[in-house]
C-alpha cells in the first residue's frame, strides 16, 4: 500500500509538471517562485492566498526542521518517506502556483504595454502632437491656472 501511495504522489507531481499550456517551462516556474513570494508580500499578487503561502512556509520549515513526525532514527525508511512525501507535496504546490504567477505576470506586462501604447504622446509641457494641453502642469507652473 505504501508503494502505491508513493507512486500516486509521484504521478500527481508529474501531472502538475506536464499540465501546462506549453508556454511556461519547469525552469521558468522554478525561477518564478521567489518573485511570486515577493509579489505576494508586497501586495501585488493577490491570487496567492495568505493561507497557501503560510502552508508552503510551514512545509519548508518541516523539511528543514530536525523535529520530525516520524523520526528516521526509529523507523528509517518510513521516516525518510514522510519527508519525501512532504517535499513532493511542496514542490507540486509551488510549481503549480508559480505557473499561474508567470501567466499573471505576462498578463500584467501586456496590460501595461497596452496602456502605454494607447496614451497620447506628450512633450515636456504636457501637450500632445496636436498641440493641445492634456491637463498636466506646465513645468515651473506651480499654481493651476496662474497667469504669467
């Protein structure tokens, strides 16, 4: 039964790795994990729930911690198997979430580029190519509507 559970966990992890639209490689997803965590902590990426982030951090702490639910000292193979299962679970979560993050990043970049491309060109005085003011202050004009 334990062998079947390990095989099922491995198969689930492989499905997450392979279940992509082909645009995001595993390497891109792995590199995106630190950016995703940083974006979440800065409040830029709301799609990653705080609970999921905390869960991932708890799993990392469990893997790194010398305290273990099933100690390797007493039951060597089972003790190691729980660490491997936790690591597979964490990797599956992180890779799946980071793929969504990379796609979100691409969408954000595309939206920014679209907005920049669709803003009228302005000179230093806030005039468009047609010579009309766009409502921005003229450099050096600190009071709106001040007469010179």
